[in-house]
C-alpha cells in the first residue's frame, strides 16, 4: 500500500490512535466569556435604538462637548447581570410606555447577544428633551 507524497507545505492531519476525526460537540470546544464592558455597550446601543429615546447635547460650563445618549452600569456574577440605565427621552411622549419599550429591547438584546440572563434592570429618565426637528417656518412682517 502506498501513501501519497507530501511536501513541507502540505498540512498533515494528526490523529491519535483510537480517536475519531469527527467534529467536536460545541460544548467540548471551550467557552466564551463576554466582558461586562461589552454588555454595557450592547445595553446602551439597545436603549439608544428604542423609539422615543433621544441623544442630548453634553455641556460643561456652557461649552458643548458633543452628544450623549443612554448610559449603563453593569454588575453581575456567573451568568446573570444587573443593569442600571440612564436614558434621555423625547418630550412630549408617553414616558411609561417608552421606558417599558427600553426595558424590553435592552433585556432581549443583552440576553440574545451575550447569553447572560438579565436579573434586574433599573431605568432612570435622565432628561426630557424636545427632539430637534426641521426649523419652524418664519414669517416676515413688512
């Protein structure tokens, strides 16, 4: 019986005696750990993408520092996390309905993307802001 010729660039599979070359089960390959900083960013993005939330201008001593949206703090242990969100909302809007939409969206995105169970989710409305829209028409009086 002859074996095919190989050169230094041809990978050769190594199989220990008695082992099969079938693919491993997903659980046998290892685990994935998602850092709490990543969970924080996912929660902030999910909150910001919920209808009824807005981005507000950040100002310190009258100096504009750009825009800010939702901010999150995350803590947890094992496969559970606790989230605390501060979210600016559009005004006028149904605040309770918007907060419930934020809760649902954040909980679903965090659990789907990270595998963590959201144990608690506190939402604080940090601002009520009239969203910037097209400028109001001006009338000229002569």
